[in-house]
C-alpha cells in the first residue's frame, strides 16, 4: 500500500491563480481531511469528508473547495490564490467509527503564493 | 468550537531525563486525544492516543495521562534520546478523528 499520497510536493502560484492539490489513499478509508499548517501553529482543519459524495467545512474553509467523487480521492481546490494561503497542506485519512480513528497523514504540499 | 492550548512551546532536556508536555481543552464533549510527532519537513505521525474512558496509557517510554475533570492531558517521555527531538502536537476530537483540533506544538530538543 502506498498509504496517503499528495501531489505536487511544492508549488509556487501568483495571486489570483487557481490550482488543485491532489490527495489519494489506497487503504479504503471512509474519512478524508485537509489541514493547513502555518509556522508556529498546529494543523487547522479546512474541509473533511465522511464518504464519497459527502463533504463538510472545517475550521478554516474560506477560499477552498473540495469534492469527493470516489473513496480514494479528495482534491482541494484554490479558486483564486491569495498570499494568506501560503502554507503547508496535509491530507489525512482514517477508517470510520469505532476505535479505529488513527489519522494517517500524507507527505504534504508546500504552497507559496506570491 | 473546541480550543486546545499546549505548553510549553519549547522544551530542552538532557539525554536520559524526562519530558512533560501539557495540553488543556475546552469542549467537555471531546473524548479522543491523540499525540503526534513531527520531524522537520516530515508529516505528523501518531505516537500515542487516549480515550476519555481511560485515565492513563503507556507505550514503552511514552505515556499519556488524562484528567477529564480539569480538561487537561499530558504527554510523558522518559529516558529521552536525541531521536526524540521533534515538534509534538496534542489534539482533541469529539469521538471521530475527522475533526481534530490541534494544539500549537512543542519543540522538544534532547541535548546529548
């Protein structure tokens, strides 16, 4: 199993550009989430999904869109990038319910918005 | 929503000594408390977690304690080693890991 994969590893954007951060997992996990990590801060939840076709907002959803058409993939879209979105983005996945709640994180995407 | 505060922000210990990191949470409904270790440039990795029906959990040199009444939980690392140097994050969740709220992190440095 590859686990949770993210592409690209690093991206530079200009203000106003759009892009999609890709996330995929091959563990058949129902739950998937996107977090951002800024210097000196913990991870903050952007959006999450409890299954294909179902998404919801987290703590900092503004400026980001998500969709979940398959169990495996959970892309994060920036429609009009802003310098405040410069951050490291982590995707995570976990099984649903019970005590199997361990979140597995992807390697991250470092985004710089100029 | 949930708010998690973590202290200290930096911690230096001598190799072989113990390290303690403390977190408090605000939502009394939170019932799942994981701890993550993040090395520079790497992804967070779960090192230990505890549920609210348990007061303490131990895994070799790492232990976590939980005080539900006071709404705080702590990470204890004994016999620290240089490879323990990293940033440690606590988090809290209301029963499902899909909505983790993280603390701001503790930079632990183990001095040889």
